[in-house]
């Protein structure tokens, strides 16, 4: 854990968040600035700053994040029409919080999101 990391503070219940899923490895909560009707951040409890900081032993954890994304997508009824998963890596990609996380987006067609220059 990182004392300065906002996601670590959410994981440790030092900051409030609208948590939609939690287990011993993963916490998922609604994004406070959603880019789609459903915008959930899926975060490992382990503090990993970026995708580039993954180690071989994190492979199972990355798989777990994706399985959790599927579970959340089903819970939010996104499994029939589809959803998008995004991992931003580094500032040029739009990563603002340096704690690895997946953006789960859905609830409307997302094709225009990139075309209009609105990233996540």
C-alpha cells in the first residue's frame, strides 16, 4: 500500500467510495467522473503503480481483475450488449492515479467515445 495513493485510501476505507464489489484481492467502485452510464474502476488491493510495474507473480491477479470485470458486467446487465475495458498506462495515456486499475464502461454505444476525442 502507498500512503499517498487515493485508491489505497479507498481500499483501506480511509476515503468513501461507492463500492460495488470487494474480495480479498480486488475492490471495484463507481468512477466519480463517469465517461459512460456505467463506469466502474476495478482495482487490485496490491499497490502496483502501472501496467509496466507488473511482475510475473501478478499474472494470476490480472486474470482475477478480468474475471471480476465479467461478474460486474453481468450484475450491471452489460453482458448482452457489451462493454469496454481500458487500462491507461502512464500520463500520455491519461493515467491520473498511479495505482493499476481497469475502467469498465458500458450502458450506451461507445464507438463515438474515441472518435470524438473523449478518452477514459
